């Protein structure tokens, strides 16, 4: 017996109204998400140019370049989320590999900025981040590989 058949028929108009209201609310939520992501693109772009400017003024281009590259990695993550949001708004499903890609980029960002951190990371910390990145990369490859396999009958 389906969930719809368990509700009394008298609730059908209220049920239809509730579903319509939730669809509108969900659409509004996705508009807010889209605006927040667009705002973060502007903010991370501004931050990148500030990082480059600070590196030039400090005459420490290597340190500044790695820090600015870390900011660009954040921008890449936001771009992946925007692409996922666009696909969702066009009627596609949210894909798990998008979120794995975002987390993988954040792991790689951490590895890139680790040498320019204020505190020197321990070998255990470096190993944890490398292992996590490897594990996420492996999951990503397996998901992409499984999608290319013909469906079994």
C-alpha cells in the first residue's frame, strides 16, 4: 500500500497544497544557494588578487604564490558546486562525484598550503592528508569507472 493511499481522501487538497508550498520553498532555497555561491566567487576572486598583491609587496613570491594558489583551489570548489547547482536547477540529479571532487580539491589545497602554514606540520599530519587525498581520489576514480560500465541485465 502506498503512502498516498494511507491518507484520507479529505486530505488530498491539503496534501497537494503542502507539496506545492514545499516545491516553492525548495526553489527559493536553491535561489539563495545560487546567490551565495555567486557571492563567494566574487569574494574568493578578490581574495586571490589581495594574496598576489601581498606577495608582491612582501617580496616573497613563492610563499605568496602558494597561498594564492590555495585561494584559487577554493574558487575551483565553488565552481564545481555552481556547476552542480546549475545541473540540478535544469532537472538533473545531484551527483555524488561532484561532492567527492570538492572534498578532493580541498584536500589538495591543504597539501599545497601546508608548506606555508605558520606551524610546521608533523609527518603524521602530512601522511593523513596524503592518505585522505589518495583514498578520495580512488573513490572518485571507482565511481567514474563504474558509470562507464554497461548496465548488467
